[in-house]
C-alpha cells in the first residue's frame, strides 16, 4: 500500500483567519507566479514539457473538482452556475470570466478569462501556457454537468492575445 504524504484535502488550505490574522487571505501575484513557474521549471527538467503539461492539467482538474464542491455546491441551472462562477472568479481575483458560447445540448463552450493569475502581463511566447486552467475548467464543467470535458486553450496572453480563451467540448461516445 502506498502512503501519500500530501493526499489532497480541502483542510490543507487551513484556517487563514487564525494563521494570518494581520496579513489576511491575499498575497502578491508575483509570489503565486514564482511558485508556479519554478515548479514548472523543475517538472520540465525532470520529466519533459509534455509530462509537465499533463501534471499541471491533472492538478488543475483536481483543484477544479475541489473548488466546485467547496465553493459552488450543487447547482442545476446553467445560468445560476455561470453567474456564481463569474462572481467568485471576480471576488477571489482569479480573473474576469466570460462565457462566449454555451451550447448545453452539443456540450460545447467557449470561455475567456481576462486578467488571469497565470499569464496576464507576461512577455509573448510562441505557445499557450494555461494548461492548469484547462484542467480546472474541465473539472468545473464536469462537476456541473456530469459529463467529461476536453478543454484546450485556443488564445493566450502569451501568444499575443489579451485574454485567455478556452474551447470546451464534452467527451461523448
């Protein structure tokens, strides 16, 4: 039997009011990106870029499942889901979420996140970098709908766009 030292639990987020009574729940974006991109660097050097993408996507998926369960709960109406998700993204300063397309019957969505945590303001690259967000969004949509989703970033700040755009498609058949 494998013993996991850090099997994820929402409890690992801790009691922020108790632990940070003076500083509170916020930190500078540079600290988040420092953790993200140094971890990414280590993973790429150990396993290669493709495996690092896969691991970031899986982590985003796990985070999205937990986020849905603890922040959104059981929602049956897509309009309520979308509005609450937009509100939470703004309040928690994750980014400005917009839903450009929502075809519930076909299981196809286009979402944008502007001023996002991961890449808004970074220098241009020749690739999209928000693979964590792909997993996060896939889990949110799956948690709401009960269907599996494949999510791909199709526009990114780092490729010259000024918003990150994601295409989500239900995996059927």
